[in-house]
C-alpha cells in the first residue's frame, strides 16, 4: 500500500467512523445483554435437563474405556497417530502449542489491510488448513474403534455351525480384544496399523498350529501369550484361525 492509498483509506475510515455508533455504551450494552441471554439459557437448560454425566465410576472394573469429550477428539486422534512413546509429549503438548503460536503470529506475517478473504491468501489458507485438519482429526477420533472390542461380524459359516464352534469363536474374539492385541494390530475397523501386521485375514495366511506357535514364541516387540489359561489360549487360536 503506497502513501496515496493509505491516505484514502484513512479518509474513508474517518467518514465511516463519524457515521457509526460509539463503542461505549452502544456496543458494550448490546454485548452485555447478549451475554446475559446466553447465561440464562445455559442455566435454564442445566436446571431443566440436568447434566448427562453417565454412570458412576467403578474402580473394580477393568473393561472401562476412557474417551475424551468431543471437542478433544482431534487431540485424541493425534495421540493415536503419533505412536512412539517418546513422542507422546510432542503429540499432546508440542504440536498444539506450535499451532497456537503460529495462529497468534499470523497477523504479524499477513499485515495487509484487506478484509476480503481472496485478497488475504496467507490468512485464508492458514484458516482453511487448520479447520480442515481439526475437522479430519475430530472425525477420525470420533469413529476410532473401542480398543477392547472387535467390531467384526461373525462369519455366516460360523453362525451356521452354531454350538461349540460359535461359542469358542465368540470367546476367542473376547480374549484377543482384551489381551492388548489391538494396540499393535488391526482387526476389521478396530486397532492400530502397526507395528504388527493386519490380522483381519490372518486365518487365510497361517494355519492354527502356526498361529499357536507365534503366540507362544513371537517376534519382538510382541509379548508371549504362553501364560494364558489353556481354555483362553485355545479360544484365541480358534478365533484367529477363522479370520479368512
């Protein structure tokens, strides 16, 4: 912006300012009244509907899966994406802090007086990128599978067999889900993409005997499951061998 354009802008701003209404008391009164209306609505809703806090915490259960509120889903998903334990601080503190600093410094980088988005490409692109990234992470975090549940439909052949076959399959599914396998493996829509391989179709690649040997003597960093009770171990092997 050259000197002539700056002087014209200041003249136009002075004219518009003289035609407008003062910030105090006009804008202050309007904002205060609106704040009172919002507070009244929140208080009324809390008194009439109450707060849905869910069931009371049970310290004796080991099946509870903590999940954040919806507005923290993007951080929840970011923590799931950054898998190495030594980078947990970067995912939870470093990246969000750097993002906030970048947004705080944005007005100092893009100092154009324009207000139209298409004339402020840096601010506009930054805004679109931040909103899109947070929206994507929020969506992925909201649809992240339960880490202790395998949401896979039972194969029709297992359902048709019924009886002991179906019971052992369902028991094995529960054992695999609650043994921490989903922390390193993907099973259907649940679990993580590594460091272990995808187990969704592991029965088509390995026979039951090979699966049992792997569970007893696995490759690091996978732990051994040889100390599982025999019934649970057998059910887990049967379940994995049926994943075809």
